[in-house]
């Protein structure tokens, strides 16, 4: 049964327990509806009140300026610092000695930092950056494993007003180079290595490779390296420096730089349908207000919670719900370096029992992997500390939702199935755990200030239960402010689909008779593999860059573990054979060019690809072939119908 079939036939509903509801921040539909209605009817009043809960250096004089739509300005005139919001505000009371980060490495080493200790570490890190000449507005790339210094590096950049650009530690040298050059980064923060699946990933070596070809990346004057695994690394004198050596030379006092609310906080690159990664630009004030409130309300955050978001900081989930949102709320956050099945498939459950985790936020692809590995790994551990579960990254199928609720949550933990994107900055649609009777597979209701609408292909609003194209009608604080260096692409990609400056996220959706939203997946050529967005164009470009490949088309096919799997159709140069050896060579080539997460799950070889007479590859037909379906779509525009017949083995 497909995801769409599932959501059309899913009618089960699970209300929160009375025990949970009794302590919840929001505990009734009436309470939610009142605040939601205010956030839509009076957004300036609603968000202005929320913003006043944060420690502003200078007060804002206007909540929202939408006069230059689609470019919004939130909290204009105000000044604050994201690092101070996350750290300094907690130092004067009981949270000063509360654990901020509780970290465990894959080999089992454990380190914790109180808010006071984390503040000192971040200030020291910030002074190291300043010592290397990094100033407000400079772009700093961060390519690190999931160690505490990654969070420190992010917050240190924010503290001095530098713009951080975190690059996921699984990306290749060429992917790093593309992002460093697009952002004109002057420095890179990395580590000698990191542990993953029992092996050391030599991250510094990948950075060296990225910088070895010069070009615009030659503008990098500093490669700051954190010692983690102590593997040998290459060294370029004058450019390369050890973090621990410089940290010993600076003090732990670094006043936060006052930042305008609309000053850029970070860039985060996400795949686009053109193949060129987009540098999504987020600013300081609105982003901090949005992540602060969503973390507090969606996770029903309580002072004694031990909160674990299993994402990597290299993705937006890690930015918003490991670093900025939880720390702004004074939470205790678990960070884990390694793989969920290293050294055994019960590693996550071991960590939950060991550290007393109360809130778990993870991805459907991980949940499906846990199901495949077997219940016996769960049964070995006491998960009684858990009180709330969350899902992020892609729609979750009802079967996985039910298993997650019953096996991990013991039937007692509400599940917040959240929908949002890199571009939105924070959660957009979600159940509130003390309010909504949740439906497996539905992200349920819009969060405060989010005004969704579903359109049909003609741009008419869908008022019944039919599916269509999702759009957002009103601006919200944590929304993206642009694509770095490409204002036209920003407008064209997100704001041109519908009239009236409506945000188009590229997802399909339907709303059922109870007003609950179901996300139906991507409607463009960006794949969602294990919650990671990958451009088909970028993967195709990597394949065609191999000398053996003449042409390539990439599509997604359904996969019960990863949500979507990458299926590539390839035409080889004359005289070459498409066998298992060639498939392995090309898969490795893609992994080298982009990263292992982009490695095709399947490569099919063909003498030709299905094209229209104008030369356009008919990917919609290839999706059916990849999924094992009979192609019943219209093929009259094909130049050669026999191509499809051969691909289907007819």
C-alpha cells in the first residue's frame, strides 16, 4: 500500500491520556483554537508577545513589515544575539548549573556541559575565531562530526556575528567546495575525524581535498581543526591550526555582538531542482522567536526533561531542535556521535535507558530500520522514562507510527508528527500533544501563525477532501529571507506558483473531514531519502561526469525503509557493458562526487531513455518503471515508444 493509499484509508485516532493532558502546556482544543485564531487575526500582537520573552539587547519597534513581499522583516529595530539567547540568559538563576548538553561518543565516552560551562566554552571558541581575524558578517563553513564542539562552533559564530554554514559530515570534497565557494567562506572549522560505524571518518582530509583545487575556495585563510580521533592529518602552515592550541591562548570572556533582528544568522544549503544547491538564508530575530516557541509548545517542554533530537546538526533539524530552540528554552539536550546500530541495533534504546531520556525526536526512516532489526533489541531496555515521541523529515507511514507508539512509547506517549522544511526554519504543522487526538500518518494541524491552503492544478482552492498543492498564505517569523546571492531564484522557486505572495513548499497535501492535514510528498524533482532532500539533477550530473556514461535520468521509487530510494537509468558509451561491476563503479562515483547519501540504490542500464520529440526525458514514465508498475500513462509524445517497452522487458 502506498503512502497516499495509507492516508486515504487511515481512520484510527489516539487522544492523549488524561494523565498527560493534566500536566500539558496546552490541554484543550479551546485553548489551542483561541491562541491559533489570535495568531492569524492579530499576528503582530501574538508574535510580539512571544518575542518579549527573549532577552533583547535593544527593543524592536515593529513586529512585521511585509511591504516588500515576499521579503518579510520581523522585529525591525530590535537587537539581540542568538548565542546570548541560548546561554547568557540562563546564567543568573537555577539553570546556571543545569546540564545543557549531555554528549556520548560512538565508542561510549560521555561528556556533559552545564549552561555555565557551555557559556565559557563558547566564549573561548568565539575568541579563537576573532584571533584568526574572523569578523561580523564573515561566512564560516563548519564540517564536523556530532561532537559538542560542533554546537560550540555554531554558537561561537553567532556570538561574534559571523554567518555559519554547516555542511553535513557525509558530504564529499566537491560538495564542500561548491558550498564554500558559493558562500565565499573565509574559514572552515573541522575535526581530524569522527567515529561512525566503528570507523574513523577522516574529515580534515576531505576538507584538504576540497581546498586543493583552488578557485574561489582559495579565499579560505583558516582551517581550524578540533582534535577528536587523533588520526594523522595533512597540514598547510599558516592556514591550518589546532583548536586546542589556540584555545589555550584566549580567555573565556567574549561579550555578545548586538545583531539587528534581520541580520543573517546562518546559511544552510539544500538541494534544488536545477542541480545547484541553494544557500537558504535565515536571520536572527524571527528565527530565534520561531524556534523558541515551537520547541517549547510542540514538545511540551518541561524543566526536568532530558530531550534528544537524533538528527545531525548538519541539517536544519539539528540547527533548530538540537541547538537554538532547546537551548533558548534552557533544556537538557542529548547529543550522540554515532550510528543507531553501532555497536549493536539496540544502541538508541540503551542510550534512552542510560540517560533517562524523556522526549525523543527522530525520523521515520530510522523508525522503519528499528522495526526491521527486530523487537528483541527494544525489549532488552527499560524505556519507561519516555513521555513524548516526535517524528521529523518525511511523512510517516501508519504502520511505523503504530509500532513507534506501542513498542517505543508503551502506548502511553503522544506522537508529534511534524511537517516543516529547511526553508521554513521551524515546525509548521503538528499536533499539540496535550490537545489533539492524533491520526497515524497525519501532521494534523497548523502551528500558531501558519495559514495553509490547498490548491488544485488550476490554482483553485480545494475546499473538500481532495488533494492538491500545499501553500502558505501568511508570513511567519522563522521563514527564509532569501537564497544567498540569488534573489530571482528565491522568488521563482518559492513565491511564483500562486498569485498573492503565497509560499509554495513543493509538497502535495490533503485535508480530511476533521480538518487534519496529510502530506502527500514532493511534487518536484527533489527526492526525499531518509529525510534528506537530494536533487535528481545533481545526481544525474554526477553520473554523466563519469566518462563511461552518455546519459542518465534519476527518479525515486518507494522504499519501506528510506521512504524513497534513488533509481538511476543510465545509457553507456558504445561498446561498454552494463553489468554489476559497472553498477558498483558508477555508484561509488556518485558517492565520491556528492556523498554516500546520494549513492543510487539501483542502476538500470538502457540503450536509450524515453524522450519526447523535443528531447525531454519522460521521468514520470520512469517513476512507474522504477516502482515496478505497468506504464499506463499517455506515451503519445514519446519519440520512440519501444524504449519504454524494452525497459519493462516486453
